[in-house]
C-alpha cells in the first residue's frame, strides 16, 4: 500500500500562485509515475500533470505554460507549482501514484481561485 498526503491548497486571487505537495509513504518502491488530477463540481476528474520516474512530464493543454510538476525522489514527494491561476482552476486536486500493482490516491486538497 502507498499512502499519499497532499498539502498546499487554499484560496488565492486570480493571477496568483500556489504550490501543492504530495508526500508518499508506505510501499513506495516501484512507483513508476506520480501525477496530479483535479475535479471541479459537476465535472469528471481530469489529469493535470504527470511525471515518470525518469522525469518525463505530461500536462493538460489547459495548464501548459502555467503549471509545473516536479518530483524529489529522495523525499518521496511530488510537487505542483501553479502560476497565473484562473477561476477555472478551482477544484479539488488529487495526488496519484502508479505502480505495476495498481494506482493510489490521496485524499485531495481544495484549490479555490477567486477575488
């Protein structure tokens, strides 16, 4: 089992920045990729960004150029730096870890972009 704990969410004004963190613990050996997903009210959960264990990244078109995912393997932590935030970025953000044995999810952290 892998436990994932997100932090760093909150309320921010449009144009502002936030940095989310996801700390992994438990059976972390063999994690192939870590990612961030988000789910807004009334919408399906969607991929925001993904990073593999060799550092290859993937981003949703809606966040390219504004968000950056990174990973500190020594700390077993993934990060999502979010800049130039927009109201449409408002959602619950979930951390995800993928192993050959399955996928694991954190409990989510709320990000609200509003003036």
